[in-house]
């Protein structure tokens, strides 16, 4: 079962996050084989961290909750909340398999929060498909209720990134600057 996990930073938690960076990476190292994608999100300035995305393949919702809430930065109080949802991988690959690699145009997390009938249950077609790093619908723990869509996408700007989701089909859409995560050499 795959899960989308988005830890959102608590205001003024940057210093705490920086103090715990090694603990965070050591914790994530334990899940290296299970990770589909990972990386920080940023404010519009592209520099101030605002959260941390992890897409991970785990056996069940209880294990996913433990993954999200046992994370050292969460335990220390750096995050204000956590969005944890079942996720279906429509691309069938990890971020490390993305042909465009980790550099080049900007990258974004596009998060559509569901409302009404399910939308975007298939990979978008056309030129935008080549810019998808990770893409899939979000579901309830029991995999029965559609709750939205999460995508990691390469794009020139936030407005272009937003176009991977069908306009007018979501209660809200968030677009966050994002970058490939993991240990820095």
C-alpha cells in the first residue's frame, strides 16, 4: 500500500528543523527501499522550508501512521500538522526514475483536495505528461473514498504546475515549490 505523507512546518520552526536534520535523514534511511518520493517544500521565495513530502510503500495504515508520527522532527514539534492518505502510483516509478532528473526547471507539489465525484484518476495526456515526477489519486485508509490528487511536477512556474489537475474539480488546490529530497553530499 502506498501512502502520501505531507508534514507541514509550524511557524518559526526552521531552527529546530536544522538542528534535527541528521535525525530526520537517519530515520528516513530506515525506509530507503520503501520510499517512492521525498523532499522539502518551500515558501514562494524558494528558500524558506514549509514542509516535507514523503510517498512511501508500507504494509498497512497503522504502519503508515507510525512512519508519519514517529518521525523525529514531528516528535520535536517542528510540524504543525500531517496530511496522510492512501495514494495510488499511476506512473509506476520512483522519483529517482524520473527521466528529467532532479535539476532543470523548477519542481512543485500540486495537491488537490477532493470534493464531489473523483477526478484525475488517469495520467494526464499530452506534453504535461513528460513533466510528471509522481502522480496519483488520494484515498481514505480503507481505499474506498476519493479524497484528492497529489502530483510532483516539473514546471516553469506555479500556474503551469497547477494545470496537471482538472480545473474546477477540487475544493482547494495547493501548489508548493518542491525539490528532490534526501541526504546532501
